[in-house]
């Protein structure tokens, strides 16, 4: 920020114009009209930030106004939150104190501003311990007053909207933080629109070229989608009108990030993503009726509309989602059904009332409009907040483990299971019988010996499905076992088990830590997160504590295999690169093998500029991460460890995601230079209809295109369908794209794509 002490007349006019827009939006809302206190908060903040400018060059006060506007129009908050948003940076950035805020605006606004000040500067500070502490503060304030987190969400959304003025390394840090924690948190709070925009903006800054390419494709196919929408909805409108229903129809296009994510996870091209279009039917909520009557009437209308839709189009029996009877934990309610459209394509129809629609888009704040007083105690969202408070009571000592435990509780996929008496419980997808035991009560979890699911005996590791009826079997003689951590997936169960063992086994963990330090010291390598994760993966441990515990107890030890894990890196790289030289196009094998990159003095690393990855620099300055194996053409970034070593990761690598979220200041921007000398190992996956000669045609194209021997060739067929994988060496992503295009033209090949290495 820059202090220019005064603004020009044009800048002052702009500030006042934006504030008047905010006031107008507030006046148009259903909240009580407290214009006076909002105006007072604006003048107070404007005076406090006078002359201060943001990095973009605009007056700083424009940011609090924008945050307040998001709170008002996009989340639906009232005057208390709007004032707090206007004042949210005053205490941190100016000479004013919380006492000044309380004296002028009362204790409630002061309390919210105080909460926002404590978690200022993003979730995270410079060090891992600070990051975990700041995130704990964020979650604690959420438990005390949800508005603190909602305003923080608005603050993050505006920062993401104006991220373009930041350095690339800062963009990666902030977008990584956003994707890892803020977007899932927005989803968990029911802020669907904000969650979608945060994901899209993060994706835009991490993969700008892919974002632009997909935007163009969505734009180019818009006319065809509109035509399909009109064709699909014409008979639906006719039937709904005949019902005398007061409704509106809306086309929903899948978000760019969701499309890309599905392309990556399913290995599909854009052209094969068939659920880009969904149709939303929103009918008016029954007015001025008691809650039970409203809910019953809405439920009936949802199923009446469902009946109309399925009379016209055939439904997919496995794609009905009834979130009207059993809302999601974030309050989401709707009835989803997927039907076969007029041209033979599957189309999802989402049926909801105006009340459900507002809660779906604006989340937690919208509940207040439909509830009398505060949110009732037993909502799923309140139960989730209670779970978070439980985790905070027994936090992980390691920052990364703590964030991972919290992350488990941000996942939105849910299942519904029943107790023996028929009581319904919402659980995270993937939950086991043991998770369910801990959900009922900690003591039931500690004494669990198994379960009966749908009256059949199952082990505690049994994964539950939606609709299961679960009875937990216990024994007084049962005590928790450390391997139970392998049987649970929820943060609550993991926290309880770890806390139990942490109290009893601190000695073992300390002993394991000392042994680990001695091991790293003997090899002269840093005990950084990457090396610890490598060992964790090698031993198959669920967490760092789990590994330290087992080392301390003598269950795990360091031998030749563990030493080779680190000391063989140089030799492995040399062998791989000697092979590269032999396999490159027209290049002889007389190159020198790669030398292990020497650590760089931290003071000499340029954190502001973009690092260009050339052939020479890859051999001397940078290490290509084993977890994701980036190659030229991939979107990448660099991570500087505490010893000055720089590792290069794909931007979407799960390890890089954690590093961006947890060690943001150590992230550097990196780009590939043109690479046509070195070769890199990749693997292609193929699928298609089995036919004579198809494999020989594929291998001929690979040989002709790259003029190298393949390192792996594996094909298997079943019921007339073949699946295959080819290992080979390429120069860059462009080589892969050209090769895939040529293979895709072979008759009977249905799909060909690069297999992504993404090891956590």
C-alpha cells in the first residue's frame, strides 16, 4: 500500500459513487433499514484509510466497500456485517484500536472486527506453526460468530477478483490457499455461488492457457446448448403451465473448473463431457404458512414436478438425488433427476423452491430469513461446527497434519445411514463402521469390536453406503489399537484416536523424532516436508505422528532400503538422463550425466521474477519432483526448502497444493523454456474397441513419430473392449498432444490421454 495523503476529486467521486451503490443494494434488501450506522462506518473507515492506495493503484477504501457489497448482495448479510466489513482493516492498518471501534459502534461490531483482525493477512503467516494457529483462530471465531467467517469469505473473494495485479508467485500462493481451504469452506457453509467463483478464479491463475481454451470452447458451443435447452424445456413448460404452477426455468452451465476437473479425473476430452448443461426448475415458496406446512407442501410439489418430467423423458434409475427429505450438511435442498433428452443425451434436472434456491446460492445467511430467531441447535451445519470445535480441543501438533485433519471435514460428499431405531445420520462419503461408532459417541468408538450392517456382521473397517442401517457392537474389554487409524476416514475419529495415543505415547513419538533426526543427519539431507512425506509413503503410514510412533516403538527401523530411498536419487537421475541422451532425436550419448543440484543460498534466490527452466538449469539448479513428474509444457511452480533447494512441481500436484497453502512465502514462479534436447518419461492410457491390427497401428505411429523404443507396452481385452498403456520418452507436452491426436484418428480407438502422476 502507498500513502499519498490525499486523493484527487475524481477518486473521491468514485469512492462516493461506490458507497452509494452499496447503500442502494442495502435499501433494496429485506433487512431493517439502518442506513445511519452504515454511513457512519463508511466515513470512519474512509477517514482512517485516507490517502492509502492498493497495489492496483486504486484508493484502499474501495476494497472494504467491495467486501461490504459482497456481504450485502451475494451473501445476504445485514447492517452489523456490512459495518464490520467496512471497518475490517481499520485496526490492522491504521492507528485506531478495537476500543475505538467499540466506543463508536458497540460491542457486537467490535467483536466481529476483532475476530477479523486476528485472522488478517490471509489464513496463514510465514511459518507452519503460525499458519495452524491462524487457522485455529479462524475456526474458533466461526464457532463463536459465523459472520466473521462469512465476511472473511467475502474478503477472499474480492482479493481473488483483483489478484491480477499481484506477482505470479503470490498468485500461486493465494490461489493455492483458496483452492485448498477457502473453496471447500465456502461449499461447507452453503455458499455455492462463491465456491464456484473461487474455484474458477484459482484455476484461471494457476492454468491461464487451459482456462482461456475451455472458455472459448464453452462460448463456441453455447448456441448448440441453447438450442438443446429450448427443445428440452418446450414440452416441460406445457405440462407445468397446465398444472397452474408459478415457476421459472433456468439453464445451468457447468463451471469451467468442474469441467476441467472431470476431464482430468475421467481422462475425457471436452467433447465427451455430457453434463455441461443442467435444467433448473424453481417454483414459488408457499407464503405465510407455518414451517412444517411449508416444507410438506414444497416436498409434494417437488415430486409432482418429478412425475411430470419422467412422464415426458425416461429417467436414469441410478441418478436420483433426494436432498429434499434429507438435506446436505450445508443446508442444501433440492430434488435431482437425470433423464434422457430428446436427442439421446443425459440431462440433469434440479427441482427446488425459491426458498431452497436462495439457501443453495447464498448459504448459511439465507437460513436466517426463513427461521425465527437464531438457527436451531440441531441443524447439520451446527453439528459440523461442533465437530470442528472438538478437533480444536485436541489439535495436531504438526501444522500440515492439522490442516489435513480439518480438510477431511470440509469434503462435501455425504451419505445417509440409519441407527437400529431408524434415526438418520449424515456421514462423509467413505466413512467406515468405526467412523460411525465415533459419530455416536467417543466411548462407543473406543470399545467397538465390529458392526451389523443391514443385519449382517461386518468388520469395523467396512465402508458404509447410503441407506445402510448400522448397529455397533461393543465390548468392555476392547481398547483402541493404533492400526485403527487405517480404518477411519473422518477427522473426528482420527482426532479422538490420535489424542488417546498422544497422551499415552508422547515418549515414543519423541524417541521416534530423535531417531528420524539422526537418520537425516547421517545422510546429510534436510528433514523437510518432502523428505518426511517420502518416508511416510515408503512405510505406508497415515501421518507423521503415526510414523514417529512406530519408529519410537521399534516397529519401524532404518536399513539399507531406507538409505537407498535417498542416496540412490543421484544415481537414479544419472541413469535416467544417460538414457535420455541415448533416446533423444539425433543426439549422441556423449553428454555428461546430470550432477545433483547444489543448494542455493537463500539470499540469492529471486522470489519476485519468474524462473525460466532451461536444459542447463534443470541439471544444475532445480529438482523435478518425483510426486508429479512434471515435463516441459506442464504448468509448474517452484518450492524453495529451508536449505535453499528448489523443487519443481505441477501446479495442480497434491503436494504442491499443500506447499502453496502452508509455505506460501517459499513458492516461486517458474516456466519452461523450449526443450527439444532432453527427453522425459511419460505413460499414455488408451481405450477402444478390440479389432485385428489396432495395436500394431498404434505402435507404428509411436515408432514413426518419436523414433524411439517404447519402455512399456501393455494391452488387455475383455468383452470386445481393449485397455492399454504405453511408456515412452518425449520432449514436452506438445509431443504428447501431437501423438495423442494421431492415435485418436485410428479407427476403434475411443480414448487416448496422458496418465498423470499425482502422488500425495
